[in-house]
C-alpha cells in the first residue's frame, strides 16, 4: 500500500524537533491523490444520484468542490514530498473543507419537514462533502498510522468521550437519520483535530493551523455576505427583519465575522502580515453591519480583552476608535439603524429576544431526561415535540443548556471539562515564562475562546450541530494543549516549589 510522508522516529529525533526525514520507501505522490480523488468523486456522484435520481446543480457543485479539493491535496502532498516536510498542510486542507462545508450549500428546511425525513437535497450534498473529507482523512491515516494515538488519553480525552456519548445517544434521538449524520461529522472533526495535533510541533505550526482556519473563515464570512447583497428571486427569505440587515443568518454571520476578526488579530504580527489587519477590519465591519447583538458585544469585549491583556493602551484606544467609526458608517449608510429602532420598540429587549421565555418553556422537558438527555441535536425538533415553543426555536440558544437538553448531565459535564481544559492551559501559558510570540498566541486564543463563550450564552455556538463555531471551540483544545508546552518547566518549578523543597533539592 502506498504511504504518505512517513518519518523514522530515530531520524526525526536526531535531526531535531523541527526537522523530519522522509523514509526512502515512501511512494505517496500527487498521482495517488488524483486517483483516490477521482474514486471519491465518483462515489459522491453515485451518492447524489441515489438520493435524487437526477443530475442537479448540487451534484455539479459537489463534483466541482471535490475536484478543487483533491487538486489542493495533491499539491500539498507533492510539496511535502519535494521539500521533505511533514504533511501538515494536507490535513489542514481537510480541516478547511470541513469548516467551509456549511456555506458551500445554502438552504432552509423547517423542523417539521426534517423530522419527517423530508430533507432538502442540499443537505445530501453537504453530507457528500463530509464523505470527501472522510476519504481524505483515511488517505492521511494510511500513511501516518500513529496520528490517532492518544485519542482517549490526556486532556483531549474529554473531546473524544463527548463525541462517543453524542454518537451513542443517537439511538434514542427523535430523528435517527438527522442525528446520525451530525454525529458522524462531529466524530470526523474529532479525528481530524487529533491528527492535526500530531503536526503541531512548534509555534510556526500553530500559526499555520490558524492561517488555514482563517482561509476557511474568509469563505464562511464572504459567501453569506455576498448572497445577502444579491437579489433573492426565489423569495426564500421573504419580507422579514433579515432584509433590514444581512439577509442570510445575520446572527450567525455576526458571530462568525467577529471570530474571523479575532483570528486575524491573533496571527497578525505588528509590522508584518498587514493583509491580516485588513481582514480583521473587514470582519469587524461585517460583524456590526449584520446586526447580531450578542455577537457585537462579544466581539467588542473580546477585542478589548485581546489588547488589554497585552497592556497596549494605544492599540486599545485605536480599536475602540475603529469600532466607533464602523458603527457610524453602519448606522449612516446601511439599514442597521432601522433594525435597531424596530428592535428597541418591539418589547423584546427584556426577554433577550424571547430567549428567557424559551429557557423557561423547555426546562420541564430538560428535567424529564436530566441524566441522559433527549439525544444528540434533538433540540432541532423541540418545536415539534413541544407545540407552542417560542419563535419556533431550532435549538436552545445557550450552549450549556443545549448540552443538557441533548445529552443530559453527562454531556454537560463533558462540555464543562472541555472549557476547563482550554481556560486552564491558556491561563498557564499567559502567566508562565514563554516567548513573546507564544504569549501573543495564547492571549489571542483566550480572546477567541471568550468570544465563543459569550456567543454561546445566547446561541448554540457549541454542544449542538458541529458547525464552524463549535469546531473552532474544539480546535482551541489542541491549540491550548500545544501552547502550554511552551512554558518553561524549570522556572515554573522554582516559583511553585516551597523554600524547604529547594533546600532539600540542593
């Protein structure tokens, strides 16, 4: 079986932690990727044909995306082989496809139709994209069999166990097919992140991973923004509040744009990589224009945290000045002011746009199955299970309540442990003896996490369907685990050891 760029452990250790020597018998090349890519695209095509019995635009899109994806994989494989590098960009590309997959197809399907298994055809196409990513992951694992070692040990075990619990809970979920599909994606993401963690050998690798994430977020933020500004000839979105701001998912778009801005600031180095600074400004602008109230507050607070933890007073003032300018522009030249006026006079401010009413309404159902929950992503059908649900909610609008409703106290405990791992590692890194670059990456990661956490208080940013924000939260686990390794243990030991222990050691 052809292999990827494998490395000999002894040779790798002799050459240093950042140098890897490919085995002479490695035979994996772009030709192998091309052949496997063609087979996977053929499989995806047959999958689409079975689902629809017609060749549609979605089928063509899947084939096109698959072709581009495997060309990128082939390039990454050839580059790694030619430069004798680790195949990190190959698995980063898989991660990027999974991140961007939710915006490749734009569709709306109500809870009742989904519950009755009347899925939109674009949902099948999206699942086909996940299958392409799974095939690419399999190719990577065939050449790098140790990439999943430690999946259920160490700090990452909480993520792995959470995915297993979610998968097992599919058995009693109200819509088996729907829950199984999303559980498959969640498990796929967990495996991809574990494989990525094995490629994060230094801070350059961490920055490269975040750059790959930023590249996917360009599509995640750009695609809905462009679609929102284009005419809607199908009338899918109708005449509603979305037309006063971004038409497609303004709340989610605001959150994604704020996260995108923080990602760019985290990787940006003053005086270098200036395009990242431009992308950050664009992200902040979209965040505000889209009008997601919680997302705007989260983005501003996280930005202040980012600059405040670095004790950069001038940059903090500049950030606030930029926010004021963007707000002025949005209120003057976009429909944002009309939306804000309509919202303040709607009487929904005190109930957080009906969220408090939703939480009170679903609490009896939460208590009914408090230990095991109702099944992974079962919150999608709460309006079907409980007629009269406020504003026909499709999730709990709170990440922790989402975990509790879907997977009970078991899921909530695991989700809390995931948060604990991230915060503990980033805090140790920020307080420890590390390089300025590691310090900046840790502070940026803390700002990103804070943004996700605040958004998660008012939306299902985590614990539900494995969309981009949830994916990024799980990615913060492996990033934090890698960053905390930058803390110099000797200095930490000296600070933490009592005086009598130092005397004994001497």
